């Protein structure tokens, strides 16, 4: 999706679309590139424990790109704006719930009791 966003950003730029749409797609493409880099190309265990130099730009780019898509919908169609807002809230809730860390016993670890 990041490549698609980058292509759309260039296409929007060439055709003279509003700057805020170009920036929304560029932010999304940069977020996707960062995610690809830290998860696939050079895997880094950055989620647990949080590696803040990666977490902060990752979260900021994600939120900034999604908000850049959401805010202009206010002037396009209020129904779309509300729908996007509801979907964004659901996305955030599910994402936070799925990243909750639950303590588990390590294989081979003992409780210390005899």
C-alpha cells in the first residue's frame, strides 16, 4: 500500500491536486516504508520493550497520515467524515488491544518452588 500511496502522491502532484492530498499520501508512504524497514528488511524488536526512537516516528506518521485523509472529508461529505472517524476509533481500539502484552512463562523456566 505504501507504493500505491507514493504513486498516487506523484500523480496528484503532477495533476495539480490540492497539496493536502499529496501530503496525506506522502506521509502514508513514509509510514509504510518505515514499517517495512523495521519489520521486514531489518527486523528490530521495537514494540516490546518500546524502542522510543522508532515508536515515536512510527506512531506520529501513522496518526498524521490518517488525520490528513480524514480532515478534508469535512468539506467533501459529513457522512464520510463521521464514518471515517468511527472506523479510525475502531482501528485504534483494536490496534491497542492487540498490542497489549500479557506476561507468559518462558519455556523451561521454573517458578522457583521445589
